[in-house]
């Protein structure tokens, strides 16, 4: 399996896990605060790091060793800031509007990939990000009425999410940190910053705990798969695959709840799938590019036939 194909497979698996997590968080509703859920998710993420470091990586406490501590802390605080802005935007804006804005992150990923990673983001990848944004809008169908500064705050918050995605790739550049080290700091910073919630808020009621499996298992594992995926492919290539969560949510609604989307919703899903396809299209090789040996052999034989020359076997020569 090629590196890019592996990365795409991991992103699809991440989308499925995140979709499941989102559905379970929706089931929990207001019975647990966002800060509590973030704390639990971070603690579970640290547990995943400990298990993998001990039984798979064999590196133990070396997982917390990094030569990029300021950058790792920046990555953690960027995610925390995005979470706070997300809570504000979903509290102040209509749900459809806030959701649509949150799915513009693919465009930010393409931009930050150029600025930070120096990736060559082709016109096809920009087109893929645009197609995915249009698909998300068709599914969510925001109204964007009563435009105010909260919309600008939401747009800024989405840029933070795109920045965090690209920083995951930057931290794992050659000579950088491992996936487990990045995973450790991504979870450690939110845990430290959300610890006060243990004192300020009571624990969720017992009937909520079965649904917390989405936060304690699916979320951290999905996060780890996304970090690993970025080691094997360009961030700008994988950006449109962040839309898959929305498409999977629509399909899950059809299969589980028999909620049939209308034509525009189905068109939105189709556009998201198209954006994922477009993002991996490679630019045709330029003229003069060396062709594979098999292709050269076919052209050589064809030229011989045109000249009327036939290759004779040695035992036919006499």
C-alpha cells in the first residue's frame, strides 16, 4: 500500500470514528459541559499514548522528550483556543451557520500548507477545497442572517483548526517528533487547562457514562489516526477528507434513523466525495519526462513494425 493510500485510509477511518463520537456527544447533550468532555477526551488521549508507548513503541517515558517544546505547546494552545472559539460560535450563531463555517477549514489547511510547510498547492487542490466547501453548504444550508462580529470570530476559530492540522504535519517533519510525542502534547495542554472543571462542576450523572465511550475511545483513536496520516501524505491533499464527517453523518442518518436527505443534501454528499477524489489527482507528466521501461519497450516494438522490421529468434537465423 502506497503512503498516500495509507494516509487516505486513515483519514476515512478517522472520519468514521469522529462521526460516532459526535453522535454520542449529541446524545449526552447538556448533561456534561464542553470543558468536562474536553478534559475526559484529553485524559483518554494520554492513556492511548501510554499504552502505545509501552506495548508498541517500546519507548516508555521517552515519548515526552522533544526538541520542539515551544512548538508543541503552541500546537496544544492553538487547539484549546479553537475549542473555546467553537463553543462561543455555536452558542452565539445559528447551528447551521456555525457548522458551515467550521467546514471551511480545508481552505485554511491549503493556505497554511503553503505558508508553513512550503507545499506546492496546485490549482486542483484549491478546487477540491472549494468543491468540498460548496458540498458542506448544500448539506447544512446556513441562512447567514443578521451578520455580526460573531461570524468573524467563528471564521477566525476555524482558521485555528486549520493551523492545528498543519502544525501536526510540521512537527513530524524529518528529524522532528514522533506521532506519539505529538499526540502526547496535543492532549496534555487541554488536560492541564481544563483541570479546574473538576472543582467547579459536578460529574455527569451515571446514565451519561455509557455514552462517554465516544469521548474516551473513538475520539482519541481518531485523533491518533489523523496524526499518523499526516506523516504519509501532504496536508493539502488530506484537507478535503475532513469533510467526510459531514457526508458520513448524512449516510448514518439515512441508515440508522431513516432520515432521507433531499436532492440538495445528496448533491452535497456527492460534491464532498468529488472533492476527495480531485485532491489526489496528479498533474500529468510534462513533455520529455522519462517514461517507464515497459512503455518504452512497447513504443520500440511499434516503431519496428512500422519499418517492417521483425525481431527474429536466434534459432531462426541460419
